[in-house]
C-alpha cells in the first residue's frame, strides 16, 4: 500500500496499442485501473474488476464495484472470462501478464500516476483503450477545471509531513506530495531531502517540527508497520492538534477522487490556521 500511495521506483513505460475496435469484454486486474474503467466503460463492457475494488479502505468505488464479478489476478480465472482486453497495472503480477499474452489475450499495462498532471493522462489513456474517448475527454476537462478551482495560488506558511506505516513519507515529486501542494501546504519531506518517497526516522520528523502530521488510516488488528504511528513523538503532534488522517482510498490512485483528498487537506489547513492566529 505504501508503494502505491507514495510512489516506488520508476519503471519503463510499456507502449500498448489499443484494439482497432472497442473491446466488448474487458477485465481489469489492478485497483487503479478498476476505478478508471468503472468510470469510463460503456454498460456491459467491463466484466470483472480486482477483488481490491470492493475494499472500501483502499477503493473509492467499493460500492460500485459490487456490480461486477471480481478476480484475484490469476491467469486461469481471467482467461476463463474470455476477455478481449485485460488491463493491468505496472505492479500487477508479471507472471499473469506474461501467461495471458502467451495465450494471445491482449493485455494493456498502465503506469501509476506520479503527479496530478498524470491523472488527466491516465483518464485519456483509459478512454482510448475502451474506445470511450469522448467520455474520457469530458472527464479530463472536468477534473482539470475542479482542480484549478481548488489549487492554492501559492503555498501557505503551514508545514506538513506525510507519515505512514513504517515511517514512509513522500516528497513533492509524487502524487501524494502534489496533493499536499495543491492544498496549499509546504512539504516537510522535501525540506529534509525526500524529493520522492522514503522512510523518515522519527528523529528527523521530531526535529523538522511540522505544523501538521498527515498519517494514513489505520487497519483492523495489530501491525508492526503501523506501530510507529502510535509512537509518543507522533502522539505528541496529535495532542497538539496538528494531525490529519488521510483516507487511503482517496490518495492511492490517480483518479478524479484525489480531489476529495485535496479538499479535505484544505479544510484541515484552514482549521489549523484559525487555531494558530
């Protein structure tokens, strides 16, 4: 989840030519492609999405996903669905992608969005794959208009740090970091040398003294990776009223749902500013 949310190593872009005619039976096997496909597919065109699409902790469209059959990214189950197009993500199981291609099943691999500008590109890319270009162009224009209305003209004086499981943080050159900037916040991670993603030790977080600490949503049960979010250093920021909890489902994927994350941070920033005049 941290890799999806805050960005991993950049992989080479795979160039995939869409089918000449719009596909009639599409299967998505990636959480982010699931959501874009659900937004853009014509009725009956999308036949299956990944099981993660129904998990409301990570999916912004969990309710809508209940209308589709689910898959677990296994080549055998996907092949039996008789798709004329499978859409995977760059981090989808490579063995599945390779096996489907050996079985002559067309597979398109989409890269994750690593910037807000990538959201528009992914919308248009999905539209082209599905043969829904007009619908995708309308969605892209709406997204860009709404983002422009939300985006702060310039960063405010409020300094924020993204802090997730295992102490993972994210700098300006990531989707999460750009959500932060769009909300008018200054990214502490970039100040201390994290242009992309990386593990920020608690000592660095404490010495940076951010005004806001933005933590990921907790999951049921106990996790050693999440124990750091209950450390006294992080709890001290919470006690000071400088903590904001992100909803992973609005941050993970490069879809128009990132606008909800921007809006939430704008509200949190304004609340902080009112309390520290």
